[in-house]
C-alpha cells in the first residue's frame, strides 16, 4: 500500500516540496488541491458526474508533472504517449486546464464517448504533452463513464514509422488502472541512453534537496518508491516464464535489447519463445527499430532469429552498417534505394552503399543519375545544418560530425 511506504510526516514534507502520491505513482511540481468551486465549475461543464478517482486526484493536486512511460496500441501501431503534464488552474501555457476546456468546446476530439448536451463535454482533458498527446476521462454516463482515453496527433509522412493520422485509444477502464499502466521501461539509476524516463524527476529532487532543503534520505525514499514502477522482465526470463508474461513485459525486454545493442539478449529472448513480428515502436518492427538506433549487433541477431525485414528497412539506417548485414537485409526483402545508399555513404559505410548499389542496378538503369541527385540534396541539407550549428555556436563535436558526413559524400565514387 502507498500509505504504508511513507509516514504521514514524510507525506507532509513531500507535499511542502510539491510531491504527492496518487494511485502508486509520483506526481511532482504538484499544485495545491483544487477548490470546491473549481470542481463544481468543471462538473457543470461535464456531461455527467466527475468519476470518484478524478475527484480524488484533483482534491490532491490541481495539476503537476509525471515522468513515466506509457504505450498504447493505436491505429495498429505501438504508440508511446507522453503524459508529462497534469492540467490545472493557474498553470501557464499547455498546462492550463480552463484553457483546454474552452478548446475542447470549440475543437473537441469527438471521442467515442458520444455527444453531450451543448456546452458540455463527454470527456475531460486531464493531462498530456504540449498539443500532441492528451489523456481524457470520459464523463458521459451512457458511454463508459470513468474510462480513460489517450489521444495522439499524427505526424507528417516524412516521419518514418510514425502514425500519420490522429489516433484515439482506451488506456484503462478507470483512472487508477490508467495510472497503473504508467511504468518505467528502464531503470533511471542505470539508464541505457543519455536521455531517459526519470531524468526530470531526478533533476527535480536534486533541485529541491540542493536549493530547498528536502531531506536527502527522503529523496532517496521517493526514488525507491518511484522505481517500483520498473517493469521486471529479467526475473521471468531467468526463470523461464517470459512467454507467460503480459505483452508489455516482453516488449520492454526487447526494447532494452535494442537500446543496449545486445545480441546475446536477443538470442535469449528468441530461445524463450518470443516472437519478433509485431510493431515495437509506432509501426516499426524490431529490425526497423534496431537499424534506426544503429544497433547493428541486435539487428543481426534479430535477422538470424527469423525476424521479418520490412521492405523499407534500409531507409532507417542510422550509422555505419556492415556490408554483411546489408547483404542479409537485401536477401530478406529490403528494397535497395539510392536514399539508403546515400545515407550509408554519409555515415561512413561505403561498402554497404556499394552492396545497395549492386542490388539497385539489377533492376534499374539510372543508378549514377539517381544517386547523384539524392547525394546533392543530402549535401545541401547537411551543409545548411553545419552553417546553422556554427552560427548558433553548437558544441564543436556537432560540427565535426556534420563535416565528416559531408566529406564522406563528396569523396565517394561509384
């Protein structure tokens, strides 16, 4: 139980530092509770009574911040939904709850909760991130009141493997279950990358301890509680029970294998009976995601384990891929294209580029012209980025990387 983890005195200290606990999750930068008048005004705008869990949340905090992972199946994709902000009164910008209520009346997402009376909302926006991701609680009593929905904005077609149309999906049947779905895919104390979930909360705790005097032991206790949301895939894998676990557990294990470029873990997952044929991030299959991360050891292990290869797999290359892996991807159905070829050259993989060129030339007679056109376009983009980096005084290594890619493209000859 949450109440047993912290003493009442500790909870009071945390509240004084803008930290509250709701449904097993940590909310930070938390505001004071919502007033009775504010609650009444929101209920008047809703199509039905406010669900008890939503009332409990708003009686605890009138807005705040969350730092967890959430993935929802949406439009056939495995979509990460960013719920970094809980909306509230008096908040600025995208956290302004009254502003969102006005926006919903004028532009609403038309959730499946159905129509409400004029001026009333069938679902209330309670959190999200900027204007791209939002969480709603259904209030229409005839349409699954209390259900929590996630909405996500589609991205332009230029974004590979992203949803290209807006999506709406159910997260859970109630708010407590939706909070339970918030999880940590990686341990924030041992992250797999430079940017990770948990970074914002850890920074907040550091600031409250260093500048505001929050007790260090209590900070550590908050981190311990926060880490209870960490998805444990290691224990069931070691005990031979991974196949029995929920899909989320298996997905988190595979995402870790890709993020850490761990071919050995991929092999363990394959031995444990895991399938690699479902989207892992957006519409990206595991091989696509590994290539986009430059995780070529993991990608090779996935291919060897029989993971399907998308026709556009080579378009996702993000690093110096080997010619051997390139040949294998081509043999498994990846399309040879001059765009992928140019990216390989820029990333310092000329041998891989030549593998693609040979495959392309078998079915096309415009290799030189097509490649030169794509190379010229990529050069222009890189040169513009380099000029911007110099003008904005970006870190020297950024300019060095761009200059190196430009040199690779200029020096390459078919």
